[in-house]
C-alpha cells in the first residue's frame, strides 16, 4: 500500500493542454493505437507520465474532431483489430505551434524559479 501511495505522490500532474502536445508529438514518430500512445508517453518520460484511458481517449476524440489527427482501423501486432491514429497535415502545423507555446511557457516558468539568472 505504501508503495502505491509513493508512486502516486511521484506522479506529475499534466497541465491542461499538455496532453494534446504529448499525443501530437508521439504521433509525429508514426501511426499508433491508443495503448501504444500511452506506452510511448510513459517510456519517453522515464515512467513519470502515465496517461490513463479516461484522459487519453477523450483527448484523441477531441484532436480528431479538430482534424489534427486521423484514424484508421488496422490489425495490431497481436492480431487484434485496433484504431490507429496518425498526425494530419493540420496536426503537424499544430504540433509546431504547441511546441512553440510550450517553449515560451517553460522559459517563463524558469524565469520565475530562477530570477537571478535573467
């Protein structure tokens, strides 16, 4: 029980909108099904970011509605029918914008945390 509590305390809560950026970036590496997106985010974050299905799939539907991603049914590696997502041309442009906004936000936060370095 203590281990589970510690793991929860070590998790980093995502800022609103950050999940969209992470999904778009993950799909920049190639088409992926929902579970694969979740695993990629977890693996590339050093196991710190864990996206549950209750957050992931609504985000995927929202991104699809905005036409930033496209879906296609395919057979997965384990022979299961799965919905694969890929970045659209609009999504690639949006990823560039989102990365720029993230960079500005990161710089602004760094300025507050380390004002003497400015």
